[in-house]
């Protein structure tokens, strides 16, 4: 990867900017990051070595553009055209632009932009729900060939499924905040975006935990190095079809604690079998019901990214469906939340049998009521 910073300095405009790393780094060396200046690297894509070849080549990988500022900053309006000229010239490179000012994009593009340039990726930052609902509709509406989303620093729970469902977002990255005053990032927020990505078949990257990471209600303080390491180790990133979630280490819950938790849930404990369904089970016999359950689990739940996930289990029609809702075995999100089985992986035999056992235990309990 290469970095091209045509100018340096920025202005804070968004909750995600509060602890901006450009400001932090500049302050540590006594510089004022709010002064925006062109850098000596302004024309980096055009720079050549002594042999007369471009310094930046395709082998350098993606060119991350404007990482110590914002490409669409007002202060840079008169310099940007020159950048577009260089980008147009270097179609052999891949440019990657991350911005919090996607709302300025339309007024900042060159006249020959057309439907977008194939070698430019535009990535909108969304740190909370409010910014997501403001920026993503704009991002989706613009003529851009490659759109990505970064939730970093992630500051709250974010739902973006309706935007992901358009099929126009190529990748989502999530991560916490680093630095001394870092705000906490809750693993549940990361999990939720990941599930939405999996349901929509969008690649997802968990980049870093941030300095203050909350998991299962416990707060962890991590030094910089560990923030990226831990995220990597969790193997929580997801690329459709790569079986990456296979590597996640997790433990199925202990059966007794699981049923205790289910009893405490207002929603789950509301489900019960009707007399008709009890008669049905008595007539068929529990072994037949077990086979039905095996069949539902295998056909509706076990794929890496099941079709219609979240809506695949009807509310009536078979006692097993009721059992699935009552025990949170209804969809992959519930299986992850309640049973720790990660989304984004095919269910193996052990997991499928575990689910069937839970369902049968609940059904037998109901029939004895
Ligand atoms: S837009 Fe980015 S670079 Fe600019 S102040 Fe905010 S976080 Fe910093
Ligand atoms: Zn569910």
C-alpha cells in the first residue's frame, strides 16, 4: 500500500473527529492541525525516479489518498482539480479516498467524471446511526464505481442493512477508537454490523478493537499494538464464500444456563405449544419430530449465509417452529446472540445436533406441562 497526502490539516466536523489522530499527532509535536497546507508530496503520483520511471507503481498497491486531511475539505477546493488531473493520468493505480464530507462530493468532481472512474474507490465514514443515515443515502446516490463504508471510530450501535441491501456497497470496515481519551467500543455493535453484512453478502472487516473495548459487559483497556492484533485473532472478518468464520473459537452454552436465560426473556418465554400441536407430537412420536427438526435445521439454518435469514422460521405450522422461536434457534443472528455460534460459517454436524437437542428438550418439556 502507498500513502499520498497532497495536503495536511483539517477541521473537525463530526463526532468521530473529536479525538482525530491528525490533531493528536500534530499536537504532540507542537503543530496546529487546523492550518491546512499543501505538502511537498502534492504531485507524488507524477514524481519520477532517476531512471525516469514513476515512483509510485501498481506494485505499491492501493494508494490511500489524503490520510492526514479530508479530500473534500473546503480549504482544498483550489488544489483538488490538480489531484484529479493526476488521478486521471494514473489509471494504472488504484486510489482509495476516505471522507467525512461525502456531501461535498458532487460539487468537487471533475467535469469528465461521468459514472465514476473505475480506479477510484470512495469510502464514507459513519461513526454512529445519525451520521450513517445522513451520509449513506448520499453515497448511494452518487455516480461512484466502488463504494465502501468505514465505521471508525465506532461510537454506538449502527444499523445499515437497508443500505447494504442495495448491493451498491462493496465493503464495510468497523473498528474502535485509539488514543488516551478513546471512547469505548462495544463488541455487540461490531457483531450487529457483521450480521447485516453477512445477510446481504457484503465483505466485512473488523479492523481493530480500539483502546477501550467492551465485550460481554466487561471493559478491556488495550495498548495500541494489541488493538489490531486482537481484532485479527478473533478472525471476525468476513468474506463471502471464504469460510473465514470457521476459525472463530467459541463455546456452546451450557444447557441448563441456556434454559434459565430463556425463561427470563419476556419474548422467548411467551412461546408455548397449543393442545393441537401436543397431540400432533404424540401421534407422530418424538423420533419423527426429531427428524423434522433435523431437516429444518439443515435446510433453513446451516448454510454459511442462509437465504432470507431472520425470516426463515414461520411463527406457526409446525411445533418445531415454535420451539425454534422459544429457544432462539430461529435464525443465525439469534444463534449467534444466544448460542455463540458465529454467523458467516456453515453449521457443522456437531452444531446441528446441538440445536436439534435443544429443540427436542424444549418440546418434551412443553408436552409434559
Ligand atoms: S475529517 Fe478526518 S482528518 Fe478531518 S478532523 Fe475529522 S477525523 Fe480528522
Ligand atoms: Zn431469530
